[in-house]
């Protein structure tokens, strides 16, 4: 497996950060696939900014908390323990950056602690 880093515009591979087999670049050149994928560039970029971090993905059916280990043009990979979930974007409602959630909870706790002392 090889990792494809986000950024190289001269490559035949789609943007993102994901693992692929050594056959994938040749397959892309040979097939030269043309298909349409509805993309949301800002959402994609926000995911890329959280690569390697623990986030919560909220889908239409459930919430999953794990480490964001891959961001591809059509799906993301969320690792939870030994399991790797490949979730297509149309199934995602939103995601929560846990750093901000923890900061928010800490701020709320501080406010309540301050008022409790009065």
C-alpha cells in the first residue's frame, strides 16, 4: 500500500489522502474513468484539515467517533480500533471536530463553576 498525499495536480489520482495499491495509478491511466461525483470543496477541505484527528461523523443512521485516517474524493475512512469504516459523503450529515467540542464543554463548565461560587 502507498499513501497518496493531497496536493499534486500533475497526478492521475484523485485528490485526497488515502492508501492505494501499486496497480491503482496504472488502472487510472488505462481506464481513464470519467464519472461525476457531487463534491463539496469546503467540506472536503475541512476534513483534510482534520486528517489524523479524532472526530465524530454523524450519518443518517448513527454517530461514529474515531480517527480520520483517509479522505478521498468520494468517501472518507474513519478508524475505530481495528475497524476501518469507509463512509461515502452522501451518507454524512455533518462531523464534529472534538477539539472544539472539548473546548466548548470546558468553557461551559468554567461558567457554571464561576456562578456557583457567587
